[in-house]
C-alpha cells in the first residue's frame, strides 16, 4: 500500500519541475565540463604491453580520467554531501557521497558512471567527441547520454532539492550517491567494493540511471534485464589448410562446418532455436511497435525483421533467449588463398530472459550442447563459456517504484510505461543479491535516438530535465 504524504503531490511536482527548468543553462554547462574529460578507463589501464611503449598520450589520458572523478566529487561536495573518491581493485575510481537523513528515514542510493567508451576513429565524428555540441536540438558528445548525462541529471535533482529547501526537512530521506569509473570496462571494481564493504551502498531504494525511455517524452521504467553469456566456439577438421584444387570437395571445410552449426540456431523465419530451451515465450507488458524498432535498430529498407507474423518484437527481444554471432574468424579475406580451411572460430552472445527457468550459465551450457550436437562430419569442436551474468527482474509493486512511477508521470504528463530491455547490467544483479530488501529502479536519459557508443551519441535535454524533476519530487516525498 502506498503511504500517505503530507505534501500535495501536484504542487510539489510543479515546484520541482520549475526548480529544474531554471537550471537548464547550468545543466548544459555541467555536461559541457563533464564530457570534456576523456575518462576512458580502458585507456588508463593501457600501459606498456608485450614490449611496446605506452601510448604517447597515456599520461594525458590518466590526468583527464582523474580530473573527471575530481569534478564529480567537487560537485557533490558543493551540494553539501560528504564526498570522497574511492580507489577500486580494478584500478578505477568511484565517487561516493552521502547526506544523512532523519532518524528512521529511508535511504536512497543514486547510481551512474563517469567513464565512457573510446571515441574510436575521431574522423567519423562531425564534431570533436569531447566537446558538447548542439545538433538538431540534441546535445552531442561521447558520454552525453551514456552516462554523463545521467550524472548531471542526478546533480540537477539534488540541486532542486537544495533550492526548494526540502532536503533540510526533518523528514528528509538519506541520500547516497555512487558514480562509477569502470562500468564500460566491466565494472569489476565496484562489484568487489559491494562485496567488501556491503554497508557502504546499502539503501532502501536504489536508482540505477543507466538506461532510457522507450522514446523521447515517454517515461519508462525497466522491469527486467536479460542475462548475458559469452561463448567461444572453435571447429577443427584438418591438420592444416589443404589445397582446394587437390582436396576441395572431399576435405571437410571447417568454415562450412561451423556455419552449418550456427545456422541451426535459427529457424526459417529467423527465430532463435536452441535445443532444450523454450524459445517461444510471449511478452505481456508494454509492446514495442515494429516500426519504432526498425528505426531504433537502423534496419535497412526492404530488409525484414526476424520472426513470424505471430511473434511481436517484444517477444523476441525481451521474453525469449537470443543468440548473436558477434565474431567470426578463419582466414581473413585480404589474405585468402585457395585452400580448404582447417579451423574456424566464432564468438556468440547469448541473452537469457528471467522467465526461462534456468540461470544464465545453465542456459549457456545448453547452448554449448546444441552446438556440439549440430557440428557436422564429426568435426572436432571446442566450446568455452567465457562469462555469464545473471538476469534481473524488478519488483514494480514495491513502495519506491510505485512512487517513482507516479513522479515520472507527474513530470512528463504521461503515464509511465513498464518495459523490458534485452541488455544486461551486472551491477544490478550484484546489488539485488547484496541488498535483497531494496527496491531497485532502472531508468535514465538514453532514449532510442541516443546512439550510445557511436560517433553520433547524443542526449535530448528534455529527458535530463524531466527525469531530474521526477527524481527531485521522489526524494522530497520518500522521506515523509
């Protein structure tokens, strides 16, 4: 049952919205500063390897990464938090901040991350990747949406609380903030920190701002994450490549053998099929319109999406297992010779929904058996499970998520949708296991047009504003 609140939700929602809207220039300035730091954790770790000299800009990269952490710590300190930078086991940094609430009041943990993926080939960008640039009403830069925009969103919500005076109320909830510095590089450091210092991040409600709405202007809460497993497969048929003129036609081709096995993972309509796994479940929540999916995924004109007429997009990407071939190698095309391939390798990504009835590793083991059973001609096959992260399901009926759903609706003026996502966030599972009594909410500023990890990454500023206003209202009401 939702608790009674002494503050009128309508008037408080309006005040929170006004307090955040008044910060629009500050939000742009904050995000401009934060994205200017090249905070790529993988580059920080890329010191001398295999006898090669370190990247000539390595020192600059380290200084920029450190400066990003210091910037976040400084901003939280300005807002009255007791903030500190923690050096994690994976040589990353995480900024932790806390403001105590009234005795007996609940505590909320706000999460995001300040590290980003590499910009890649910077010539593919239409603007400097670490310079916030307005493009068609959106703010573009590396990390603008993933996930520095969410860091700035949290700051805007906390600033609104301060400006309205609600954070000093005798009924105010406690607030903890953790801003990670290696999420894009695996996030092992923060997960280990949770295990080593479980009291540090303990909270009644945990907000993980590392996803996004189904579309701009449509508030959404993520109710589930599929688990993710990486499986590497190697097929061998010959001691060494054999001349295709002498032996082709009878010699077993390792590439063809692996392709045959991989082809067995889809039926004629493209649905994933894995012997021993239920691949026909149906999604019962908010739908994912096919035309929007085509646009979101960038499907080319005339190319069909996978599945039959009876399969919805939501069934395929949220409710069912999915296998993607993420890598394939044998002889590179540029070095091709007239020889029957002796070996071939592929890397597979398996996504596992919560309702499958198996955990992610168990499902990956079923996939391995399927591959082994479908490699033809007695070819030798080796399949290794490289990693397996668990799925997650949110309790949408908990008090915290019920209230957050309401404040998002207040901010956007539209009903909040409950949707799934095919992605995985290992930290979410770690937190749910460490704090089983906490309500965990997944949301953020990464709408489908954000193009995260690409040279066209951007954020819609209205998403930052609306979500910050909703979060501010939540924080003002949750402690009452």
